[in-house]
């Protein structure tokens, strides 16, 4: 049996588990050797559970081996790479966490997993403010050489991936299902595009459905691949807080972008700030906290986003915020006729400095450097 097929057999064997697999690999030296060991040799391994020995010695082993052979054919047909825990290409950053996945399914560039990365997470049902901040911040970080890691969920995750791609950078999506399933379906375009500029990753076999209980385990991989985790918008009981907790346990930096004090969608983010997370107003707040040697500040080849604005446009922008305002409110604040304010807002929208919203409202795309 070849090495990859042996790894898949152990991975698919019910009753073994990640820790049992790790213990046996450490003892015998590799998956092929584990499968070659007899029941007596397996039973002598220190700290191995009886259930694990029974799984390797029982009829389920042959079923797992048959499933592994079929799975290997499918992943090769679909252009998926398989990175085992002992593979040289397996990301070192992930290898050091508690209970690292023994096997990673990767669609795309496996090398991107070992590059410096920052995770960006937040609410699925996010605000326009959250979308704007996530997209712009991910774009600027990608331009400075960071790989943006997220979970391909709706909302903040999707905007993080889009921002990284818009910045010409790489992004990694970690799924809570098999790589042959697009979840959520609304992000199919991202699912197809990300492998061309990064990778889609999962620890789950092909065909695994996106059951809710898999996502907390998925989150440890998101934080494990990154040097830090940025929470853009999260409610009090958000799954993003689970990822932040994983990050703290893994020794990663945790960053939080503040929102409105009266917004329940930022209640979890504000709780993180109260607990000591680094407050983020710009990407410089993130870069300066990273350990020496992985900072992108020294080799950044593009400046932060700036806009070439006329004096009148600057005057109008000074009356805007990342939270929406109606055109009448803007005109009054800027002491301009509504028609003039409307003309300036159109010019600002064409420059990408302002975004129009339903209800004749406008907002800054993000706090700007004038």
C-alpha cells in the first residue's frame, strides 16, 4: 500500500481519531508501518485506546482501505492535493497547534499555506460598514504580501476573500465540508476563483456534508494557519469568538475592529476589546503587533489607499462617515445645496471613495487618508 493510501485509510477508519492516529504515527514512524503492525504490537503502544486497537484489527479496517482507494482516485481526478501531517509541504504554523489535522485536502496552491497569513472573520449577516471595512482591509493587507485566510461563509468571510483577490494577493478558504461541495452555494464564484489565487482547504473527506458541528473544529484551522486573527464584526454569541478563542490558545494575536456602540452585531467584537484584543483602525495597527521577521511593513510596495480629491470633495468627505447618511443630511452638514452635494457624491463614487446605498444614502467606503 502506498503512503497516501495508507494515510487515507487511517483517516477514514472509524474509532481511531486524530490523537490516536498521531500517537501511532509517532510510535511506528509512518502510516504504512502502523497498518503493518499486528494487534499485539498495537496494544503495547503507550496511551493508545482499546477502541483504536480494535478499529485497526477489526473488519472496519478493510472497509476503510477500500474507501481510501476509491477516494484517492477521486481526489486525483479533481486535482486535489493531499498533505499529511508528516509531509514537508504541510504548513509548519498549523503543525504546532493542539490536535492539528492529520490530513489536509487542498485545491489550489499548497505552497500558499506556508506563507505569512492573517485570518479575517466576522458575521454572516454583517452591516454595510462591516463589508466595507473587511474588503478594504483585506485588500490593503494582501497588497502588502499577506495571505488572507477565512472560511468562505457569507458576509465578512466572503468580503475578506474578495478584498484579497482585488488587491492582487492570495487567499485561503477553510471549509467545514468536503472539497467537492460548494458551501454556501451563493459563494460558488469565489469557490471557483480562489484556487487560482490561493487554496481551498478541508480536513474532511470528499462528500462530507456541512453539518453545523463541524465548523468549530474548522475554525481551529483558520486560526492555526495565521499569525493573527482579525475580527471585523461579531455578535455576542458569534462563531467568530470561537475562532478568536482558538487563536488565543494557539498563541496568535487577536485584533478587533470596533463598530457602533449601539450595534448588537459588534457586541462580540467589543467584548474582545474589553478582554485585551488589539483595537484596529488601520492595517498599521496590525503590522506593528506582529513578531519581528514576519512584518510586511519593510517590503510593502504599495502605499495605503489614498484618493485625489478636490477641495470641495474634501469638504464633503469631512461630513461623511462609514455609517450611512441621507443626501439631505450630507447637504446640510456640508452647507451645500442638495444638487451640488449630489454632483460631488457622484464624482466621489466614481473615484471609489463613496458608496451609494438604498434610500438615497451614502457612506465612505472606509476612513480615508486625504
